[in-house]
C-alpha cells in the first residue's frame, strides 16, 4: 500500500494490456533498460578495490552553444529562401532531415525552442534563476521569423515536428469542428506550462515531451509510450503533436497569423485549378469563399455581438473556475504533494521506503514548516489560476468569434496560422511549370475520375 | 508507343508490388524483434538482481555466521552471475532495439513509397457541406470543449480535498502519540508503580494539548521529559552510564545468576543482527543497534518484558556510501553505543551515518559525516548534553570533535584535533561547576568547552592505538592504554599527577570510585590502584580476557570477561570478590543497570538479570 505513494516507480503503472502491442512496434525496452542501468548500485566489494570517482561531463562549451544558434539561424534563413524564392519542397525536406539529425539525435532534443518558454518564464518569476543568451535567442528567433515569414521553424528546424513529418504515410482529413476544438488545447497547455514554470513546480513541456526519449534513446516508460503513440497516429493524422498539443506552436500561430510575408501556394495568379485542394496533410489550405453563401446575415451580426460580449464573461468565469482548482493544480508541486500526503496519512512519516518522505525526514524540517510552505505555493496557484483561467476564457471566446467573421477569398491559399510552411502544396501548383509532372510525365494519372 | 506505356505501367505495378512486399517483411521483422524484446524485458524484470531472494537469503545466513568464508564466496559468485546475466540482457535489449528501429524505418519508408506510387490527385469536387453549416458545427464543438474545460475546473475546485486547510499542528501531535498508545501506557504505569527513583521524570499535561479534547488528553497525556543532571544520573543513557563515567546509581542489584539454568535471568531475547555496542536505557525503554554489510538497524525494547517495541533500518541518508567501509570482525559497523536525551535516541555507525529517532521510532533527522578512515572501524560512542550531540571523530584523514544540534542534526561547532586515529569515547566531567568534554587519543588527553568547542587544556601523555576511554573522579582525569601507560592528570592545571605502566587495558576503560581506580586488561587481570598516587593495591586473575569495561554500582565493581563470566568485587583497597556468576554466552559489551536489574548484551542475546 505504501508503495503506491512512491513517485519513482512509474513502470508498474503501465504494465497493462497495451504493453505487448507497443513493445512489438518500437524500442521501448532499450529506454527502460537504460534507466535501470543508471540506478544500478555498485557491487559491495570487500577487497582493497578502490571504486573510481564518478566522472561528470563538463558543461557544453560556449562556442558550441553559439554554433547551435548559428545553425538555427542558418536553417531558418535557408528555409525562408527555399519557401519564398526557390519554392522547393525537396530541399526543405533535406534541410529538415539535417535539423532532425543535429537538433534531435545529436543535440538530444536540447536546446529546444519549445521548452525554452519555461526557462524564460521561470527567470521572470524567480530572481535566483537566469537564462543564457542562447536560450533567450532560441525562444525569440523562431517567433521573429514567424512574424516575418510564417512558421518556417516548424517546417525544417523543430525536431519534434520533423520526426512526425517524416512518418506521414496516408494522412486523413479531419473535420473543421474537430480541428478547431482540439486546437484549443495548445493554448491551455501553454497557459499551464507558464503557470507551472512561474511557480517553480515543474517544466511540464519537457516532462511530457514525447519525442525526446527517442532522440536520447532513454526516457521513462510512459513517455516512450506517448512518443510512439504520437508517431503511430502521425502516420494517418499528420503532425498530431504540432497541431493539437504544442504550446510553442500556439505562440508561433499567433505570430504567423500576422506575418508580413508568407508562403503562397501559387507563384503568380491562382487559376483555381483545385489541384492543391487536398495537397496539405494538415488541412491548412483555405478555399475560395462562396460570395452568396458567406454574405453576413443579421443573425450573424448578433452572434458576433454575443460572442464579443462573451469575452469578459468567459474570462471571469474561467478565472474563477481555474483559480478554484488550485488544490488540484498545486498538487503537482513536490512540496504540496508531500505535505498533503503526510497530513492525510501521518503514519507514513515512519515509512522508510518512500524516498520523498525519507528525504524530508532527514532534512530536519518540521511538518509544520512544510505545510506553511505548501500553503504559500497553493496561494500562488490560486492567484495564477485567475490569469490562466482568464486566458483560457479569452481563447475560447476568440475561437468562437473567429467562426462568425467572414473573409472574402477568391483563391486557394495557405492558412497563415495553421500552415507549417512545409511546401508540399507548392509542388501541386502547375502555374509557371510547363514541365509539371502531373501534366507531362503521367498524363494518364493526373485525374482519377 | 503503346508498348512503352505498357512497360511503364508494368514497372509501376511492379514497384507497388515490391514496396508492399518489403513493407510486409519489414512489419513482420519488426513485430518479431518486438516479441523477443518483450520476452527479454520480462526476463530482466524477473531476474532483477536488486531484489534477488537468493542473494537476500545468502546475506541473511552470512549475518548469522559472519566468519563463514564459504558463504562469502558463494555470495560473490551468485552476485557476479546475476550481474553478468543482467548486463547481457541489457546488451541484448539494446541490440534488439536498434534492429527494431531499423525495421521500423524500412517499414515507414516502404509504406511511403507504396502510397506515393499509388497516389493520384482526385478530381476536385465541390464541398458537400456548406461553409456556414461547417462553421455552425464548429462553434457548437468549440462551445462544448470550452464548457468541458470550465466544468472540469469547477468540479476539481469542489471535489478536490485540501488536507492542508484543516491542518493543525496540535492535533497532529496528539494523533502521532496515539500511534504507540500501548507502549505509552506501559511506561506511565511502570513509572508510578515500580520505578520509585524516577520521581523527577515529570509527567504533566502538555500545553500543546487542546482543552477542548478532554477525551484525548485523559488517555494520552503527552509527557515533558526533564533532561537534567538528576534524570541523567538515574538513567543509563550512554556508554558506561551517565556522562560515560562508569558509575550507576541503581541499587538492589542481583549478584548471582546462571545463564545455563536461567536462575535470575528475567528474560533474554535473541538479537537478529550482531553488534558490539552496549545497550542504553531511558525509563522503560532500552536501545541498541546492529549492523552488517547490507543493513544497519536501531532496536528499541521494553526493558520490563524484553518485547521489541520497534526496529528501524537506517537508510536513505544523503551521502551515505553505497559500499560499506571495511572493518575488522572485532569492531564491525555497529561498535559505537547510542545515547538518549530523554526525547530522542541517537545512533552512529561505522560508515559515518548518524541518525536520530524519537522514542517512538519516528525518524527525526539523519546525516552522513563522511566515511571515517579507520582501519579497524569507527567505535567512538555518542554523548549528549544541553541539546548537543558530541562526536569524537578521529580518523586517519584528520581528527575532529563536533557538537550537533539534537533537534536538527546541524553542526553547532566543530573543532579540528591534531591527534591520530583513535577508538576511545568521550566523557563529560563537571569541573569547577561547568561540564567539559574530555577525550583521549594518541598523543593527547584534552578537555573542551562544550558551548564553544574551544580546547581548554591538553596533555601529551599517550601513545599507541588508543581504545580505552578516560574517566573522571576525585578531581583528576585518568587515562590509560596498553603498551603505553596509565596517567592521572589534573584538568585544572594540565599537570600530570602520576604515571604507571604495570597493568594496562587494551579495549576496556577504567572506572573510578571513592579514591580507587579499577581496570580490566586483555590479559585477564582486574587491578585496583590508589587514585591519588597510582599505587597498585590489588590484582585478580580472571578466566578470560576483558573487552567489557568495569562499572561501579551499589558500591561494587562489576565487570564481564569475554567468556561471559561476571566478576563482582566489593569496591575498596582490598580484593573482595563477592561472586562470579556465568552468563553462558560471550560478552564484549558493558553492563547496564536500572531498577535492580542488570542488562547485558551477549554475542547473540540481550539479557535482563534480576531477582526472580
């Protein structure tokens, strides 16, 4: 019974019926074995053998950090040129393969723009914590590029996105209602990540990074399961993590929506041939609008007013609700967790098997002090919960509002928020390409009626 | 032209076929490797050497027979085999994982080729669902999703229990006391009925107990235990009794017993793990420790019944070494005796672990002092006074004395010493109305201020590997060591009063009583000296050598030889052996006295001796 409270035994919790299936498909045991190997105790030698000192690797040299930054800038600049000028999907693909190998497998998924969001947040809320210039640059540079030319970072620099991109086999189209509903989650995740980082609780983006375990060939069991699940789903639902989870993607989306320059499907004037219509595996192509149908009605106007009025209401209700849920949210903080555990079950203070309790007991700190500290943390969550809830309310309201705003569109064009600038659609456009393969080499396969 | 088209068509068909075949082969291969990995993983889990029952049993058997080299060799062999098997499995898993990764990459690539070859652009068609209807549906689902998030947040707000909100330290105090209700009852009853001399152990209502809860206060009155000179004198809270001065205030002690027939043996209990330390007592509880290479344990017994009240394994201490330091068989890892301050019991082990438990077995704090570099093993016992825990930490890599806070384990002061490694224990002596911490090592006998840790005096008077602890009495400090000398030093002046080297103990420490010094040597001699002059007054040849130290109780000198035979002398300038009862078990520890009873730790059992 006591072992249930042990925080460091996640493996058994996942020994369920899915275990076998998942093991058939990927390299999970390696990761588990790897983690077990690290905690394997030294033999109890009873001889004169001197156990050598544990060697610790030196921190990464500053030069190498700047090399990372240089490569990020180079990759983003090159991709920008490939997207806007060269218009070559093939070269974007090869650049992305390089990034996967370098930022993913060589750099083990770290340094990472996605996770840097948390470092930056913690440095803002904790005076004792600071971030290096490289971390700051990794956070800011992709956003600046998104603001200028769209999400080129997602296309060819983010190893998390690229590994999903490469496993796309037969993407299926998702209904807009499903996409938009699931599209709320990255914003909620973003808010939670900021709250947890600001309170010094945890870096949840890193903790639940599904792919870093694959890059490092080592992670906790549930994370490997999560990573494999995303890749399996990603064979048919393209880039599921990027579209429905990634919190940094939410920021990039906002920036990209306001980008000055952006990928265009057609290099000149769109001839509305519709060939690109189904080319995007991410359903990020907006179609020409039907003038007659999309004419705003009086009903639409009142809906707009209603949703606009709903913004402050939802922000308040969201703030109130999430602030009230501080007990649940704060329980992820190790001090709050331990204090709750020991107050609810004081007999566990005698438990010598629980590492957390053992550590606390040997620290000399009293339960009273621990509880006081936990209460302070809970207050932070209660306060921060108002901002998080208001943010969630705002996101819901704006998503609703966006559905009653009609924009005229006469051509097929990439949705600036959702488009990853991967360039697939460009290959489908026959404009300016007399040698277009679908017309020239395989005329019989162009149209399947 | 037609033929060319046909050939091209055939090539495409052939490629699709090949891609499909490769995908199937890669899929089967990946699945097959996956099954093997799964089986290997289960095998690793099953044969986890960290939780090997075989190894555990072998270690248990070794602890009962620590000198059995066959067990040692067997454990090494089994351990090596298990490690080899474990790491081989890891290698297999890693290799298999790379094979599987390769298979998965081929599978994904072949599937991509397969689908891309079969790909054709569908004829663009008009959307079946109108844009407005799509938007309406989307609004509905966004609304549902948003509502779901907010409802979940509200539900968590109402249904999540916040234990901290109702936390009251006072209630927790009462609650934690109630965990050991039966033990407390025994303690209160026995104090009032049998322990006449413990009047000063004040039992009062704690101010922490809430007046609104009379039912709790009546049944479980928390006690305030006064830790002062009077209570320390009436308990046996350290190695060689109060302040380590080898004197007990107990009376009505039995002078005859027989371990073989059970005469006057009130109870005896088997000790699960061996240790050389002596028991200590506070009121009705008796504490001792044991250790082997796999675990270190503190035990608490009811000294009236011999019932084990609690045992606590000493582990999970930051900085504690994974590999235990090498010690000799006659020292081990649990040679130092514990000490008690009336509220907490403190134990130190040969690996540098030091731990505090409250008297109910709740761990209060624990630290590691760093593994002592000591070729026999650390054996210096603990002492406590004025909320400080004193540790003599003389090692090859430097010597020091330190005082830790009994409340938190944090260092209050620490003083570097210039002597060599030693095995002696500190004592406390009241000199000019103030307690001093006195320690012996090679080459000096020194006194320290217990408040600041400042060295007050030091006399270079000793040599060799110092095992016996000093003793204070009659205004002088007495120190001795085999192959060196016995000296009497005036701690006020640092003057050496006398010196002799006729009889010298190796392990056993001297005792002082009414102007006489008593020693027990490894050569099986008990000797008495005049304390003021060092003149040998009498000597007695015993059956076996002495490791146990002589104690003074009820005007008598009590000492056990290593064969388990006790020698009880009348204290004085003439040799008067009162009795020499046999325990029937080897003894290396020093006896403890309380309430007309003698407690002694044998090599395997703990004995309580009293009048039946």
